[in-house]
C-alpha cells in the first residue's frame, strides 16, 4: 500500500487494493488504443463523461485517444449517500454539445445494477447521434441485459463496494490514485 494512504483517507483503512495505479494506467492506455482504432478517421467524436465518478478515468482516457475529439459531461444522480442503488436516475446537467450526427462515446466509472445506463441510453438515443457507444472502467457483471452493452470495459470488477480513482463513498475517496474495496 502507498505510504500516504492514511493521509489521503483521513485515517480510514481500506480493505484491499483491487487495481493499482499501474494496473489502471496500463489498461487505460490499451483502451485508448482500441478506441482510437475503432472510430473512422475524419468523423466527429464527442466523449461524454458521466459525472462525477468518471472524471479521473475520462481525463486519463482522452489523453490515450490519438485523434481529434471533443469532451462534454452529463450529470445523472443515481445513488444517495449509501451503498445501495435506489433505481432512481435524474438528469441534473445536460451536455451543452449537440449529439446530432456525431459519434458519441459515453464514459461511465462503473456499471453496477445497470439502472443509470438503462435510463440514460434511451434518452440519448433520441438525439440523432451517428453512433452511441459505452465505455466503462469497471463492470460488476451483475446487471440484467443492458439497454446498451459497453463496447469497452476496463475490468470485470468483484461484487464489492469500490472506492478511488473517481469512485466515492459519500463523496469521499475520489482522490485515491488506485481502486480499493471499502
Ligand atoms: P448503476 O446505476 O447501479 O449501474 O450504478 C451506477 C453508478 O453507481 C456508478 O456510476 C457509480 O457512481 C455508482 N456505483 C456503483 N457501484 C459502485 C461502487 O462499488 N463504488 C462506488 N460507486 C458505485
Ligand atoms: Mg457515484
């Protein structure tokens, strides 16, 4: 474990590091290469991050995508402060950018119950994007068939509550450079 971990968590111990900073960097670079190769050159690509959880993943991922792109964000509030999904998804912020006739790549931190994706994808599908694909850093693989399955997944995650690298528990721990279970 990194030596400053207790300074970062405010003294709280984490159970176990699941993905180290190096594991994540290696996988994000691979995903960036796959995404670069997949999109036709010369066509508009808009990368849309679901806030807040995807902010670190998106920041690292777009720097591994070697082609022109634009970035925007969307805020869908799904979880309360606890660890259990309520199934409720609200759009709190809608991207400024038009999706019409552009390739849209939606970036999620983690797919758990699939509720967020299942509510969002039908809303976004109405906006006339040239393509709509999903990229998730983590997938717990417990969701029933999704409205749209992720084309790119960083890691199949264990069924534990994970924190770090953007993932929070009650807004804490987003700044951990690795992913751990709480
Ligand atoms: P879903 O709607 O149940 O698929 O969950 C999606 C959202 O719930 C994610 O974007 C996360 O913000 C949050 N979430 C799900 N599982 C975890 C976890 O293990 N740690 C932290 N946040 C989680
Ligand atoms: Mg969250």
